[in-house]
């Protein structure tokens, strides 16, 4: 699920704040492992 939300963030569909608390840490980990930066565009 971290990858799922990470891809949505990178596509600009959602923000990290929109990720459910349960998946937030995994999403942040996936984003950092894939050498990407994220945030509001």
C-alpha cells in the first residue's frame, strides 16, 4: 500500500496528508527508498 499511495502522490492525485495514518509511514519509506521527493506541488 505504501507503493500505491506513493505513486498517487508522485502523480499529483493526492498529498501525503491524505494518506491514511495506517499507511503513512510505509508510504514515506517507499518514497524515500525510490529517491523521490514529495510534497504539495
